[in-house]
C-alpha cells in the first residue's frame, strides 16, 4: 500500500512538473512501470472528466 501511495505522489509531481531529477531516477528504480503507467492513465482520465464537468457547468450558467 505504501508503494502505491509513493507511486501516486510521483505521478502527481510529474503531472505538475515539480519532480527533481534525483527523485525521478529513484522512482524508476523503486516502482514498476506498469503501476506508474496505470496511475498516470487514471489521473489523466480524472483530469479530463474534471475539465469536462467544469466546462459543462460554466456553459449551463
């Protein structure tokens, strides 16, 4: 569970572009690529849904 939270934090930091080079290299050694890619896809889908919801809400007001 702790690995999953750490991978989530790494992907979130990468989304915002605030991850250091040292941390990025450590993440690639520590986490499996499948878990990082899965988390990134899920976060991307949530991001797209959030943008769609905000646009739909603004257009309805």
